[in-house]
C-alpha cells in the first residue's frame, strides 16, 4: 500500500496523537496553549506533516521554509527547508515511513537542512544527506546535515 503524506491540522486530536512521540516538547505545548486560548482556529495548518496507519498517526516531521536572505548553507544562496522532529513510532520503524516523509520534503525541490539525532546517521546517508564543513560561528552546538538538489552546492 502506498504511504500517503498529509499536512497536519492544529487541533486537539492531532496534539493528542503527538503525545506518543518522544520529541513532544515546547513546540507542541505552545500549539496547545494557542488552541486553548482560541488564538488559532481549530484546523489551522501546522508546520507538521505526517503519515497515518488507519486513523493512527505513526510518523511525523516538521518543515519550515527559511528565507533566502538567511541562507548560510547553500550556493547559490536561496530559500531552503529546515526539517526537524522526524520520528516514526517504534513499532512502525524500518517500514519506509521515514524515507517517505523525507522524499516528500525533497519533492519541493529546495535544499534541506536538518539537525539529526545521534544514531540515525545511517538513515540520513541512505537518503543522500551530507555533513557540512563545521563553522563554529554558524553551527555552534549543532551538527547539521544537508541535502543538495541538482545545481546547488555548499556555501563557502
Ligand atoms: N541506521 C541505519 N539505517 C537506517 C536506520 C538507522 N537508525 N533507520 C533506518 N535505516 C535505513 C533502513 O534500513 C532503510 O534502508 P533501505 O532503504 O536500504 O531498506 C532506509 O534507512 C529507510 O528506512 P525507513 O524504513 O524509511 O526508516 P524509518 O521509517 O524507521 O525512519 C527514523 C527512520 C530514524 C526516522 C526512525 O527510525 C525513528 O524515528 N527513530 C527514532 C529513534 C532514532 O533516531 N533511532 C535511531 C536508532 S537508535
């Protein structure tokens, strides 16, 4: 069965599903507060994309488009996607969900930057992500990985 990536809505159901993910944190809590205070409408788009198995959310990632004027990673400088909170629930790992989400992110045709968790480097290598030349001022504590679409290279 083909896996379908969906843009997730900000609502109480989605936020309840998010509690099953290890990386539930300040971003989710702030979305919850905004909902409870009626500061966002139920069903507003969130920066999250996910894959459902039946009606259960089993994989998700967050994607944010960074404006070209802030690009310190790619040449020529351009808008790129920052990908974070990629996570597949334990029983669903190694079944192609992670790959499907990352390939969906690639389909926008923009370069991608992520700051992966330790121990997932084998996964990112399979998906053609590369290390950057570490720049202390730019990267500080991070250890970013990037993906270059055709015609894009590292900024020096
Ligand atoms: N190390 C090396 N290779 C890995 C890997 C890992 N941790 N996880 C997946 N792969 C490989 C798969 O074998 C597969 O290879 P193939 O295309 O040759 O068959 C490819 O990467 C795509 O795998 P996929 O099934 O899409 O991965 P996934 O759905 O399990 O998603 C993670 C990958 C890392 C996002 C997911 O496992 C996850 O959320 N893990 C949470 C915790 C974590 O980071 N664990 C890392 C190991 S401790």
